[in-house]
C-alpha cells in the first residue's frame, strides 16, 4: 500500500464504512493496520506461532464476513478483540477439553472481589533491582517464568490478565471485549495477579 492510497481515507471510521460497502482496498488497509496487533495478542494467549498464525487468518476471515454487523457503538479495535478472543477460545476447545477454572472461593464478580483488583499490583510494575549482570539474568528468568505462569492460568483469567495488564486495555473495555460485567473483570484480574505473584515470589521484591 502506498501513501497515496492511504491518504484517500481520512480516518478509521471512513475506512470501515468503505470496507463495509465492499471496498477491497479499504479492507486491505484495515488488515494492514491491525494484523500485527491480532497476531501479537494471539501469540501472547497461546505462546505458539502456528496457532497464532491460524488465529490471525481466522480472525480476518471472520472480520470480512461479519463487517456489516459492526455498528460503530464500540471502537473498532474493541470489536476486533472480541473476534480474536473468541477464536482463541474456540481453538483451545478444539485441541483439548477446556480445563475450566475451579472457583477459588467467592463467586466471580461478587462484592468481595470487585473492590480489590487494584490493590494487587500488576506484575510488570513490581520493582526489580537493575544494574548488575546478575540483575539482568534475574530479569530474563522472571520473564521466562512469567510466560510459563501465565500459561498455567485458567483461560478466562489468562485472557483478562493479558488484555488488562499486558495489552493495557482499560477494565471497562475488557468488560466489553469479553462481554462480562466490570466486577467480573476485576475479580478475574485480581485472582490472576494473586496467582502470578505467588508463583513468582522469589523474583519480586
């Protein structure tokens, strides 16, 4: 795509409208704009290049087929994340029985959990000493152990954690993406953070 082609579209809203009307160039520009985002998110969820590539392809096939259903009430990126998330979940169900999360105590989205999600610090904000070669080794080990720990989370907690703490989406947007209540998002996030902190205790200070 050259600059002249891109300049034919003033903004994303116009790009989406033209793609909905069958403009193939507009759709190609949407793919170009979001393909790295989709692949990156899919890979963070499954940590598998082949599955991430399949999810990327499936997602844009779904976007092409369902584009007329996008009504603009939410951001296009929010709608896109909904599709990617659904594809990640479907791919997991196809490969193995869903190892559903067992309740860790209180029901998701209860009054008890909903007020405490922000009291548990996100893992990436936990201070780690830096400066020496040993510190750099610790940081590398922390990243490796964090990846493994994330993969051990129940899928619903994993996706919520990745959307909120890794992708940096707001809790409100995560709720829209996952089509769950805001208290449920906070509950899942809190449990994911607690679990990860427990597994990474030796690396955090």
